C-alpha cells in the first residue's frame, strides 16, 4: 500500500488521467445503458404487462430457438424495420440477443424511436436456456 501511495505521489499527472478516463467510461456506460432484467423478471413482464419480445439475433440463430411470440429483427436491420414495432409503442419491450451484449444498442435505438419502457435481457438467450425456460424451434 505504501508503494501505491508513493507511485501516485510520483506520477500525479498519470494518476489523474487514469481517474478521469475511468470516470468518463463509467459516465458513458451509465448514460448509454438501458435497464436490464433477468429471465424471471422478463417472464413476469411478458405475462403481467403483455411485454413484446424483440430478438435482435440473425435469422439463422433465431430459428435454432427463440422465446415464444418474439419478433425477430436483426440488429443490423433494426433502424430500417423499426416501423414494424410502432403498434407496440405503449407496451414494454424486452430486447434479446445471444449473450446480452448487443441488446443495449438495440434498446437505445428503440428508446430514441419513442418506446417508453425498454429493457434488455441480461445474459441474453444463453441465460434463458441455462435456466431451462422454454424456447420455440423451427
């Protein structure tokens, strides 16, 4: 611990830049990240509030297994096909991807398009499968 304090004292500019960078990263993630729910909360939203599930995986992945009644709009085509979701604008939206990484961008796009309650499934479809929740396969 003494060496750590000594390092900070000897490299004040470097330490300050590191703290500023860390603060900027945290601020960016808080500003761009949408709310996140686990599989159980997603099921409750679907059952109690009639939430719409938007799966942003590619069609091939979607066909291997998806949540019942989910709408497949690949992330790359979301901005072009966002009008398909206009009729669901007042309902909560659960955004699903493979592992929960890409759904943040999709959720932000949907919020910008006017959807009020948009959440993403933490862990994505991988977490859904690991909890042995049902999937539809084509």
